C-alpha cells in the first residue's frame, strides 16, 4: 500500500532499460512508483524492490490502460508524474521493403499508446496541481536515417504530440517535458529492433566509447521532474560524447 505522504509517479515500459532506471531514480527521490509494463514478473520484482506498485499493462489495449488509471486512483497520495517511456523500434528495412506489421506496432506503441495513457491519467495529474508529463522520445524525432523510416516517423509524431499537448495544457498546472536521448546502450532496444538477433544488436554499439546508459537518461528524468513547478524543460536532447549528431558517431578512444 502506498504511503500517503509520498506522491505517485507512473512509469510505463518499466520492465527494463530507461523505464526501470527511471522508476528507481524516482523512488529514490521520494515517489511511490507505479511500474507499468506487459511483463508481470519483471515489474512485480521491481515494485517489491522499490516498495511501489506493479500494474501489468499493454498500453495498446484500451481496457488495460483504463485499469491502470483505476489502480492509480485507488492509491493514497496524489499523482504528480507520468513518464511515457513505453515505445521501441522494430526492424531496419528500407521503405520499399518495410514490414508494415512492424510499422503498425511502432505507431500503436509510440504514438497511440502514449495518447491513451496520457488521456487516462491527465485528470489525476491536473487534480494534483503539480503534474508533470515526461515524454521519452528520441533524437530520431529530429532526424532520419536509412532503414529508419518507420521508427523516425513514429518518434516525429510522438514529439508532435508532446508539443501540441503543451499548448493545449497551457493554463493548467501540468508541465510537459520531452527528453530525446541519442545512442543509449540498453539490454533490449537493439535486440528488439533486430527481432532477437543478439550479434546484430551488439554490433550497433561496437567500438563506441561510452554510449549513454539507462541510468544517464533516468537522471535527466529525475532532474526535470524535481525542478520547481514553474520551471518547464520543454525539450532536453541528450547524447553521448561520442555521438556528435544522429549520423556522426566516433568509434574508438576519445582524447
């Protein structure tokens, strides 16, 4: 049961990577974290570790998102933070041979799912008078690359949702923060993109000196959320030193 003295923070996609790291950072900052993801075993273990709450939720399923909102509303404490982290990339084929099932999945998770969760939890965020919505997009929201049309299109759309939402919420006590990470070496992002091909996934980071970690991005989440309520970080682009731009990555030792 949540401590009534702790505000609530919902993190989607909390079963691994940036989501799990953000859950840990927010718990350390004093939030009762509601960890939401499809993989029940992982979030149950995480919630036990953090003295939080686990909610099994596929954000592409309207009924499961509604159940998430109901669970949050029944917890003591007010909802102050929503981290829309659930997303992902699938495939790296050119437009002419793209797997449209992958494109459909990316759109439903990164864009439609984000809208569902945001709309379901927004009344509780407004009611707290200290709400913050954090959208984890990507530098792919601001650039394109060969083979990435499906993912970059979805992330361009997600950042457009974030910017539009900020305009629509003007005058209400909810901040909208976008965090756009560059190259982050997590245990599953590239593995998911390449449908479980571990060797191909590992080659993405081969030779890159210190790509970002999930903890690096989670620290950005925590910092943005913990700023005074009148301070809104509209967009925070964060890359490793080895990545000067979306298309320029240095391999080997730096300096």
